[in-house]
């Protein structure tokens, strides 16, 4: 499988477009708070109060223009609608004001045959969004978004200021102290390193093999039930079992830490912002470099210290980080019955995503590919609606 270019639009200031509904009073209050904090931050970097107010007004105007175009949470939940292949020759003609060809070619150092459009409404409205009349709004929006996104790593005064908006957004009563914030921030940047350390210390290789065995047993139960299924054809059953056999099982923590961490350049004499900026550039370039490499299904998308689990249909892999593999969900000290009654239920649930309304449309290698017979898929959709 080959990596491809995905094209996605930008998001809104608030977390979801439902916040912008006319009757959503919470959304109005949050946007007002954001405007207040953004204005204060701009004044802290040297803008006069009236200039700051005008910049924020322009930024909010552009944000408002995005509301009808961005996807809702419900739309994002339909994973298959993210995959909209388009010929590159068609894509580059979607804007009268942006050089879309250079944008892509310069980033990946190649000319792709196709790109995958995640949000078609963005392309359909690109000329309306980006033009001479909206340019001042776009500049203001970019400035405000950049400042609010980076304020917490400038200094403590900036962190406290943007923290007022973050508290309003989260509902928390107080900001994390500097030590806790520093740990969480560092653990986010060095997530796989921290996760692997956590996994080796609090989980270990013996538990790793035990849980892997549990996952394989659960997959075999799925295969047995598929074999006995009464409404699927033999062709579809066989392909479903092939998909189960090809699931990449990831338990605890990766065997090898990603090479990207060795590229991080930390200079203790530089500011936090300068160090983080360098790291972000390395991460971005690493992501772009993947275009010229085959898909690596061994890569972990969750760190070992995350209390969660997932099935990824685009990779056909299943991940159980070490942090969720703790008592009472799982322990080497517990009986098999206790472990299967705990983490076993989570394992079974995650496997089921391989055949839910989204996962069912991806094959054993994570490609969006219809492997069902026409009759079986029609029956599947009928049963899905009934559920």
C-alpha cells in the first residue's frame, strides 16, 4: 500500500459547528470570551487596544464564514465520506486565487496523480472563502489563531491569559500548575518515549504476550461465529475471515521507538517556543516524507501511557496501550475469567469495529474496497438500520 496526499480544510475557533447555532447561548459566551482573550493577547505583543479589537473582529468574521462549510461531528463520524479521490489536474483548478499545484508539489517534491479530498465543501467554496475581499479577514484570522495556539508556551503570563479561555471551554475550576502543565506538555511531544517507558515499567513483556494471546483467542471466536453465520454467503465469510487473520495486533507499547525522536534538537539555551517550533517543523517534514514511502502498518498511533484502545479501519490494526491494561481490567495476578470479563470485553468491542458501518467498507489491508457480495452487503445495511 502507498501513502497518498490528503487535503483537509481548517477548523473553527470553537470545537464544533453546533456551538454556532443561533440558540446555543454557551457558544455565544465562549466566542465572546475568546474575543476578549485574543484582544488582550494582541495588546500584550504590542498592538494598541483599538487595533487589537479590529483584528479580532476581522478574525471572527472569517471564522463565521467557515461555519456553513465545515463538517459537523455527525458528518465526521461517517469515516468513508472522508475518502473522496480527485484527479490532481482537476484539484489544481479549484481556486482562482491560490496556486494549489505549487502548494502540493513543493511540499512533497512530486506531482501526484490523485489527491484525497476530506471535505469537498471546502473546495466547492474556495473562491468564495479566499479572494481579495476576504484577504484582510484571513490575515487577521491567521494571526489570532497562531497567537492563541502558541500563547501557553511563550511565558507564564501568556499561559495564564489564554488559560482563562481554556477554563471557560473545559469547565475546569483552575489551571494546572506549572509542573503538571510541563509534564503533560512534554509527554505529548515525547508521547511514544514516555509511553514505552511506562509500558516497560508497569506492564512488561510477559503481560504483553499474555494479552496478545487473549486477542488471538478472541479473533478465533469471531472466526468460528462467522463460519456458522446463516445469512452471509461463503465468499463473504471467507473474505471476512481473511480480514480477521490480517489484523495487526498492537499490545502495551511498540517494540521500537520511532526514529523521529532522534531527530529532535533541544537547546536548553533557547526559549520553549523556539524549541517547540523546531520540533514541529521536524514532525511536519517527517509526515510529508511519508509520501515517498510505503505504508508502515507497524507504526503506533497511541502511546503506551494512554488509557484507551482503538481499531483503525485504514490500517486494519487494533491497539491496546499498557495504561488500559491495568487492574481491574487486566492483571497477571488475576484469573483468566477476571481478565476476559474485564479487558476481554474491550478487546471484543474493538474487533467488532472491523465490521461496523465504517470498518465493513475497508479490506484486510486498510484500503477502502468493497469485498462483500452485492446481496450480502444489502442485507448487512438492512440489519444495520434495524439496530
